[in-house]
């Protein structure tokens, strides 16, 4: 019997600690029912405590990876993460315009969870002009959204609405605004801005330091659910449910000495425990 899975291409940086970036994307796509392939844009030396070095991949190698994947695999959706500089953004945008994947999720990675810069200042304009208009949905966190909307960073739940007007002016179809940075709030809401409407996806906050790679994981799962044919709102709800459960399942993990990862394969663990 032959079976098929939707092919999801993740284009992002590599995380040597395995909790974020390409590694987290591959885990999330695999756990949510897709076949993951990748284009690596940068090598990072990082762990749960921070990023110590970033080495961009040469542009020709990025082009070669893109061509190798698109010329052979039936890519159903693309998730974009860390790009690093304007040249990489332009290289990628040209390839995406040419190949035209059915679904494109862009996670505009600008800083790590520990505050380390991951996107050069001069690259923000290229991101807004070249890549965001191609996206079906972008998934900024609050600091990224404030930078894109040219607004002050909200620090309380009541201040988040101040970002909506600026985000609506971005040239992209939809925005999934992630509220995980509101760490003093008892709940963890995300907001979908689409078609002039705002819908909130809310969940109780899991109090854990193990949040390394949550943004990567959410956007990769969202791309996978879109590739499976779910409409945007249902895909967002499914991805939100997945990351919330992955955070809860990973709350007790002891990996490294800083912000640990989530448990991407919590469903498999539950099945194994049930059959033990």
C-alpha cells in the first residue's frame, strides 16, 4: 500500500542545540502529519542559554538547495524562519515567486527568545517589501510585531490592541500575532488578523522556562495543517492546540541550563505510556 504525506519545506537557520530553527521545524512537521524537507540559511552556534555565533550560508548554496527541493519534491507548503540578511531574503523571494507554493507561512525571526539579534537592521525593509507580500500568513511575536508596525512594545495584555492598525498596513494577507511574551499574564493568547477581523485564540499559560523554539514550532505546525487542507482559522486553532500541548508536555524536561525545548512528540509518548 502506498501512502502520501504533504511535503512541507522549512527554510530557516540550524540550531545546534536542537530546540529551535530547522530542527524544531522538522520535529513539528513530522509530529503533525507532514513530510519535512529543508533549506538551511544559516548555521548557528547556540544552546538553551543563547546564540554565540551565526554563519550565513552562501547565496549560491541557498539557491542550490531550493532548486534541489523544488525540482523533485511536490512541496505543498513552505515555512520560512530565520533568514539573517537582505541578500538571503531577496534570493528566497525570487525562488518563491518562481515556484509559487500553495501555502507560505513566514515567521519573521528577528531576535531569539534570549534577546539575541537574528536579523540585520537593513534587512527589515527587504523583508517587508520582498517577502511578506507573498505570505498567506505571518507569525510575529510581540517584539517583532512592534518593530514591523513601528509601534511601542506592549508589556500588558490591554496594550496589545495598539499594534493591530500598524500590522493591518503590512502588505500581507493575514497576521498571527503571538502573545507568549506577556509572561506575567495568566493566559497565553494569540490573535489572527485576517480580512479586517481579529480573532483571539486563548489558552492557559503553562508556567515553565522550557519555551525554546515555540515560535518555530507553531509556524511549522501551521504550515503543515494548511498543507493538509484546513482553512486558515482551523489551521491556526490546530497549531495553537499542538504547541500548547507540546509546551505542557515539555515542562518537566531537563535539557541544558537555560530555556529548554518543548516536547514535540507528546502524542507518541502518550501512546507508549498507554501500552506499557
